[in-house]
C-alpha cells in the first residue's frame, strides 16, 4: 500500500489576522492585499506550483475598530474563490460560511456553483460564528445559543447534501438528435421539514464534478467536535504541542468511528505558522523581533473578542485577571474563553500576564532553517499529530521559504506528493465521492449519505 502523504493547505490573510498587527508594515505585502484579488490569485498560483491541496479563506461578519487589520476590510469568500478558480486549475478552494446567518438552500447553491466553476475544487468550512455581534447585522437581537447554533449547523449540512442530490448524474442527456434535454425521472425534490428549516427543493443546479464539495469544520467545544465527527471530512483546529495534536487527532478519529464512519475519511488539519530563515539562529532572532514588536494595546483590545468584545481596558493591568461573570463570552467563542480563564486561574496570572500569554501563544513550534522546519513537520506527521497542515505565513519571506525550500525537502523524502493525483480536491485528499442517494436507491446499494437522523419527509 502507498504511504500516506501529508496534505498541504494555506490560509490567506492579506494584511494580517489576529495577533498580526504589524504584518502590513512589511514592504513585501501590498497595503491593500486583503481586497486585491490579484494578490490572492498570485498566492494561489504559487501554492499550486508547490502542489498544495488547497487555499483556505476564513471569514467573519462583525467588526469593531479594534478588529485585526485583515478583518476590517476583506473580500467575501465565495466571490473571492470564484475569481481564483478561473486563474488556477488544480488547487482546492475552501470557503468559510456560517450556518447561523445563511439559509441552507443559498449555501448549497453557492457552493455547488463554485464546484462547477472550478471543475471540482470547492470546499465548505462549516462554522457557526463566534462573534455574537453578528446578530445585529442580520435583524436579530441575539446570537443563537450553542445548542441552536450547532443544531442549525448539522441540519444545514444535511439539507445541503440532500439538495446536492437533486439531480442524478445522468439527469441531463442534452441529446439534440433525440430531442431529449433532460430526464425528469432523475430530478428529485427534497421536501425537508426539520427543527430549524423547511426546504422543498430541488436545487436548480445539476450534480457537481465532485458529487459534493469537501466539508471542512472548525469549532472546538464538545458540540463543535460532535458536529465535526458527524459531517467533517477535514477538521480545522489549533493545537499548541505535538502531544495535544496527537490527542486531538486520536479523539476525533474515535468520535468519527463511534458515528459509524471510517476514521480515514476524517482528516485533521491544524493551523501551523512557521518562521524561517537561512539559519536557525536567524529564524529565532526573527521570531523574537516579530513578537517583541507586537502592540500590547492592540492585544489588550483583541483579548475582548472571544468574550464578545468585552472591554478589558477598564481593569487594572497588574491586578489578578478579572473574575468575569459566566454570561460574558458564554455565547461567543466559549471554548476560547474557557481556555483563557483556566490559564489565568491555574497560574494566578494578572491581566497583563494574560495579554502577554495571548501574544506569546502565536509563537510557533516551527522556527528555524527550512530543513529544521521540515524535520519538525515530518516528526509531528509521523507521530500522528495531523493528516494535513493549514499553513499561515507570518511574513511573505516565510511563505517563499516554506513553499520554495521546506516543501521540496518534504517532497524529496516522500512526505508530500510530487504531483496532483486528481483534478478534484476530493480526489487529491483521498476522500470518497458520495454516491447520489437516488441512484443508490435505484441500484439497491446503500446510499453513502446517511440522513437517518434527519426529519426528512419524502
Ligand atoms: C480553528 C478554528 C477556526 C475558526 N474559523 C472561523 C472563521 O473563519 N469564521 C467564523 O465565523 N468562525 C470560525 N471559527 C469559530 C466557530 O465558528 C465557532 O463558532 C466558535 O469557535 C465557537 O464555537 P466553539 O466553542 O465550538 O469553538 C473557528 C473555530 C476554530 C476552532
């Protein structure tokens, strides 16, 4: 059997995401990178040349003046990816779309459109949105609570999967000689009535090249992990150490197995930043310089985000971390809030120390020369810490050195592929193509989309 290969993705964050307050000062980053489609296209083409599996576009829809620079002004993911699609031919296109502020029909249609436009390279990063303030942009007084968010999340994905099966693969003969454009027996309504949504269908778009887009998932609470185990084919996460990463991957594989899934069909893809230079010492010095230059005030303000933009400037920096009531942040990024509170409590930290710890949490375990970083990635991969990495470049220099030197070292060692195996993202990730449920029913084979837990009424 061929050895399992490490899969590669990269998160593109223009002028700098959380904690990257000074990234935009680098002369190698255009100051309008976050809204310049040609910047994304160039990065995607470079990643494609390096045989990456995918580019990854994160998203959110609520900002304040303290939001990270990239968040202040950025392109909508599927609009961006549609443009990248026509300037690339192999690389996967992952868009983050929330189930808390979208209708499933609209999500299913837009994602299927991207899959057609890209010839089978679309993926959906399913999130439920941590920013509670988003509610105010969608005519709602409050963000959905966790149970509702994740309930809607699961139902949305199941509906989308149902809609993607609206047409069987051979529904459109388009035979001019026989005068047969379409076979009406191969079109199926969904007639879904569930807890949160009612969707009749069918979707007005034929079966897509991949059958269905690849489903990514990001959300770390027990409810989030449960959703990931149920529907996620690639799980986006952050894990600080090799031990934590191995434990997370083991847990998610086990959770998937308990749901009746093949654990090899759920790939774990942590976000990994790397700081590179020709020598290890130079790379270490670069990391120290990057972290030394971080703005404490920006980090203090940004600490408020997981807590629903709670204002931490009101507290004494050198007093113990404030004892906040449970309601603050319980409905935003709850898992992150709990981790921060635990860290403060267990180590008796002051507010200043917590802010510093948040700044330092961005420090990477992958710092050094291209070969040192390649060694570390190989070690983590072989220990079972991940199936894929979602690479964050700290600076353009890191992007160039990682793609130009670290990846070729990993390729030479057979850790990553030397060429694409398939024209679709699903094919390159080694994930099965979901069979159309109606075709499966016709042929008597078991449908590969389990919707037994859905209140779907046919
Ligand atoms: C690694 C990771 C990446 C995420 N990326 C996004 C994102 O780009 N956009 C978004 O709205 N939410 C994102 N989320 C947040 C989820 O939508 C989720 O609502 C939030 O983390 C709170 O849920 P949790 O406690 O289950 O993590 C991400 C979560 C994780 C763990």
